[in-house]
């Protein structure tokens, strides 16, 4: 006998008779949610549909009741997952890196009709409240943040608002927040091992970001650790990132600084493939042949990397797979097929092409 049942005992002259009566349960509906939350049905409807005209405090209260009752407004049918993709960037130009991630997302959305995706470019100041308003306006159930390092200050506010979030290449996990990241440590370690095997000891590094980026910190740390094993490098071999509209220009300008200040350099490790492309031009202008005079390694393995002259050795990270997995996890979470959003690190792979050569004995 469950809590929803009661016994009625009737005494007769001949025997005890026990009658079991079932108490009628209230159907879990939007009306019950409204009753428990102490609000109108219209208010619950606005929260379910991610309307903007509800305060965050009231929204959290209603969401709590919805969770406690396990209420699904589309019970009996497949729920549509409204996913907002926030691309945070200093400049309006969309890098090829980001395009590859979005390709993976759109690929998933095309084969899963339960997913509706809105891509939102955020080129302004980091403002958690503005992102919350934006997500409500677009009626997003969840958010996926691409290039989210600039959004780190806004994450606590987004989390307090109860918005489930997946981050790409920004490893932050707590509550309703998960991520898909690349194994930067392994990628740079394998790149440095290749250069050391080829006899390189004077290796420059062109980072693609600053210390606010976890991936940038990992790559710089692996670079320095590899040099320490052979006696250490020089601080001037690392040229701080120069923010530019296009990463190719940053790579060019940083490489010019490196080759001017440290002409003894025999190899350059670039923060990404687009920067490596700019580095190619700088080497050409300085009369440094690739790979005879200087070896170049990039990161990402973007589609053009194999078509540079010479083809670029680079660290492949599965950008399309990252985008696909991020949407998959958010969709599964909204469909209630999983109870949490994971933190997952995907492997990288060193792709060896013709931009790395062996150092001549006199240059060692």
C-alpha cells in the first residue's frame, strides 16, 4: 500500500471487513505547477517558453517546482531543444577555428529535428546580465559558449540564473555547467618532442592569447617544460600575443618581432594555424626558408594547413567533433536522458608535414 492509499475498516457483527480505497492523485500539469509556486498559469507558461517578462527570482522559484514535480510541458512528445550558441570575440571577423566548431554543431542539428539553434555573435563588453536578457529574448533553454575565455567573469551570474551551459575549450564545470576541451598539454608536448628530435634547441613561441586562457597557459607551460629539459630557453623567445582583427596578422607581427630580436631562432611554434600562415610571410620577408632555415608548427589543423607551401606540420584538435558533442550533451540534458553536463577532454594528434626539418650541424 502506497502513501496515496488509505484503509477503511468497517466492523460488522460477523467479521472485520477491510476496504482499500485509492486516493485520486493530482495530475502533474501546468496548473499544479502554478498552484505549488503560488503564481498564475500564464506566469508558468512565460517561464516554460523563456519569455523575458519574468524576474530571475520568480523564474528560479518556478523552475524549482518544475524540477520537483518532474513536469514536462511536452509530455508524450519529443521536446524541442532551443540552444543558443554564443560566440564571444573581440572582433566581428569569424575565425576559421570557430567556423569548424559551428560546422560540427550544424551537422548535429541537421540530423536531430528536436534541436533549434541560434548563433549569437557577442563582440561587446562582457556582461552577464546582458547575456541573460539575450538568452531570454531568443527563448534559449540552454547556452553553448564558444571562445568563452572572455566570458569567465559572467559565468557566476549565468549559473545563478539556472541556465545550463556547455563551454568549448574553456574547462569550467560546476552545477549545470560542463565543457568539451582539447588536450593542449599532449599536443604541445608532441610538437616540442618532434622539434627536439630534429635537433632544434632555439625555439620561439607565438601564443594566441594571454594568461586568462587556460589553453594558452597549458601550451606555454609545456613549451617551457620541454626547453627546461635541455637547459632552458630565453624569455625573449616568447612574443606576447598582439590582438588583431585577423589571426594571420598577429602571427606575422609577432614573428617579425621574434626574428628581429632573436635571429638565432631555428624553429617557431605558433598558437594556431592562422598565426602560422602569417609567420610564413614574415619568414619569407626575412629570407628564412621553410624548413631549411626555420621550422614551423601550428595548432588546429584547419583545412588550409595542408595546402600551404610547404604543407604545415600542426597539432590537430577535433573542432567539428567538439561542436557536435557540445550540442549532443545539451540536447540529451534537455530531453532528460542525462542528469548532468560532463567535462570531457578530447585527444589531439600531431600531423607531420613538410614544414619541419632537421637542423644543420653548424646551427645546433
